[in-house]
C-alpha cells in the first residue's frame, strides 16, 4: 500500500520537475524574471507605506527616524563602511514593536546632551529629569567628545555606553566639560545636527566659589583661601579655569558656530532650586516630552537648601530622597571686596548672555 503511494508520489514529482524544466526552458525565463522583479518592488513599496503611516501615527517620534538617518549619514561621511543591513534591522525592529507590542530594548545614541556647566547643578538636573518615564540617562559622565582617547574609540563605543531605551524614549548623557571644550561643538555636530543641547547655568561668581570648594576638599592642605586663589595683588587672576568657565557667552559663541540657538535650552540653577517643577517642565517641553513632572514630586529641604524627592517620586527614581551629601556643600564666606571684583568682572559678559538667550538670569 505505502509502496504504491510512494511510487505514485515519485511519479508526480518527476512529472512536476519535468514540466518545471519545460516551463523554465528558453525565453520564458526572460519573461518571468522581470515579472518577479516587479512583484518584489510592489511588496517593498507596500512595506514602505506601512512604515510611513506608523511614523505618522506617532508611534515613533519623528526625531527617532531623523536621528537614525543622521547616524547613517555620519557613518558614510566618516568613511566607515555604512552597514545598511544593520540599519534596516533597527528599522525593522521598530516595526516589530508596533506590530506585536513587544518590548525592544536597545542602546541608542543620545537625543539630548547636558553639556554644562561644571558646578552648575548638572547632576541634580539629570536626576530630576529621570523622574520622567521616557527619559533614560547614563549614570556616569562619558567624556566622549572632550577626551581624545575616548573619541578615538568611535561612535559605536559611545553608543555602547548608553542606557537601554525603547523607541520614543529620550536618551540623555551629561558631561559638564563639553560646554567649555573648544573641539566639542564640531564633534557633536558631526554625530548629529539635530541633537538637543541643555545647559544649566548659575551665577558665575557662585560657580567659581563652588569650584574652589570642590578642589579644596580634594587637597585641603595645599589650597590657599579663595581670596588668595583668585587674585594676584589687586587683580583678578582671570586666566584660571575656575574663572574662565564662568564666561558663558564666550563659550556659547563656539556652539553657535554649529547649532542654532533654538537647539540649546538653558536652565537656571537658581530657579531650579526654588521651583524645580517650573524649570523641569520647560525642559520637558524642549524635549517634546509629554508633561509628567509636577511640583508634588519635590519638597524643599531647609537643611540642605535644595529640593529633594517627595514620597510621590518613590519608585520613579532609584535615588529617592535627597541627592548625595556632597551635592550642595556650604560655601565659605567670601570677603566682600573679592566678591565685588568677581561680579564686576562677570557683569558685562552676563549682560551679553542675557541678550543672546533672551532671558535675564538676574545675577548680581
Ligand atoms: C520581528 O519579529 C519576527 C517575528 O516575531 C522575528 O522573526 C524577527 O526576527 C523580528 N525582527 C527583528 C528585526 O527583530
Ligand atoms: C534634609 O537633608 C538633610 C541633609 O541631607 C537630611 O539629613 C535630612 O534628613 C533631610 N530632611 C528631611 C525632612 O528630609
Ligand atoms: C525665576 O523665577 C522668577 C519667579 O518666578 C522669575 O521672575 C524669573 O524670571 C525666573 N528667572 C529666570 C532666569 O527664568
């Protein structure tokens, strides 16, 4: 029985093979190949149309796509072989998320970078932003664009340093020295022309004192008093970095050679201390995030003189409570003539900054 069936099957197979060979024989191939080509193209264009509607339906932010394209362009410009298949894979995996609602974690280059300033409250800003469920942050400072050794490791290395994120999330890195390092604006521009840049600013005089306090804690024996540290005779030692960093407008101009001012957002450290939710809501808006952060997530700790996370923030942030004790250290009392020297020095630069960013930070 089984044998007959097998024979019958073999026979049918042979017949099929025969007719296939006959069919493929000769000029018919010339007709079949272009037809198959047309069919593939049709299927391909269907896929494209589907992708487009998915993006339009706002399942993925447009920034995501633009960013991927930037990355692709960067890679092909930089002479590195651009791996189209990997790029398409990322594209496809995004489609999978929509189709199956499966979670697709991946490391992605940052959409936004907190570029400065040192001692301006960058850590606090990053920790506060992390309250937002769509914000994913690097826990440490990466120093990719300002450190040549890291930069030579390439963008792929940089990407590997990023936290896992989902499509539509905002990945944020912060390295405060980016703002004052000359070669950084160009390098970031070469990674992406669309990356958003956040700078948290603080009264430059207070910033200089805070900088001093941090250095002094590391080498308490060798540091002179602040007054001695920043002056030489009657003059300000304006060339030292603790003072140079506070010339915000000078640093900002280097960025404006590459990025329009609209791509930078400035946070007032003074106002973030008093009304964190107001400053953070402005950042949410800048990053096109749906509103999430509100005043109920914080309370003001009088001892610390700084906002801490309230019970409402529990579970939203691993660092619930207050930021570590080393943040918001008390400042020494500085002689008033030295304070005046610093303030007079910074004032004209501050005024120019206010004009450039259309915001008066109200520093004395
Ligand atoms: C998309 O999903 C299908 C089916 O689950 C899977 O076979 C395929 O590998 C996925 N593609 C990507 C790029 O993740
Ligand atoms: C305020 O901050 C101080 C110093 O970090 C801390 O010891 C204290 O517990 C905090 N107070 C409240 C009410 O959270
Ligand atoms: C800080 O907040 C105060 C009070 O709301 C406001 O008047 C001032 O303009 C804010 N400063 C900046 C730099 O936005």
